[in-house]
């Protein structure tokens, strides 16, 4: 429920007296949410994408946007291939590391997209700087909302803060920031994802 209060206080002076006049206005009602046509969910890892996608799905369902044909794009930006990666994502012999990481990320995001049960979901995996690629993807996708996460794990708070800050200031649309450290650390299940 939206509650807006306005207060006005002024004096009226005539030759004989001064009177203080006070007006108080109170307006109540429901906040009208902006209708979002295209939502871009951006994450720096598949693990981080899950809680961000969960929040986006909850928002879409709560606002009834899934019934209005809202399109969802999942974006993961690959900065580089880490020197030490878990054994289940080591590229097969003879396969380029970046190509393998793109394929791996695309597969993981596709599974999340299927679990979200939102029909119109596109998976995007790009290489580059997250600060730049998230904003570019929002422009290419004509997104009117970016949903992205921020967390303070492993001493990366400054890096993620600068990415978040850069996207917020350069995005062509609204940006919803999801604090993900709690959800990622729990590793729990999410209601909108299977």
C-alpha cells in the first residue's frame, strides 16, 4: 500500500493580523508498478544466477508479467578462463578453454531457464567486461529492467560493487539489485525453480 503525506504551512498576513494555515494531505492506494516487457537477468556465475533468477521469477509472477508476455533473457559474462577450475568443467582434450566455458555456461543457464517455467526465456553467454557487456546486452535486447546480483564473498566486494555501480549509472533502463551472498552460501532450494 502506498501512503503519501504532504504538509504545507504558510502564513497569511493582513494589516490587522497574521494567521498560520496548515494543510495536510494524505493519499493512500496501491503502487502502480511499471510494466516490464523485456527483463535481462545478469550474473557472473551460474551459481549466482540461481538466486537472481529466483527473485526475477517471483517478481514476474507476483506482478502477473508472465501473463502479459514479458520476455526474459539470462546473461552470463565470461571474463576469462580461471587457472584452477573444478574437474567437472575442465575442457576436453583439444577444445578451446573459452569455447568450453561458453558451452558449459550456456548448458547451465539453459537448465535454469527450463526450471523457471517461464516460456519466453533466452540464454546469452558473452565474453568481456561485465560492466560493459551487461549494459550492451540490455541495449541489444531492448531491456526495460536489468536484474543483477551483488555479494561480498571471497573479498570480491569491491569488484562487484564497481560492476554494479557502473551498470546502475550506465544502463538504458531500470536496474534491480539482488543481494545474493546469503542465498548462494545456503545452497538451498528455491520455490520458483525446481
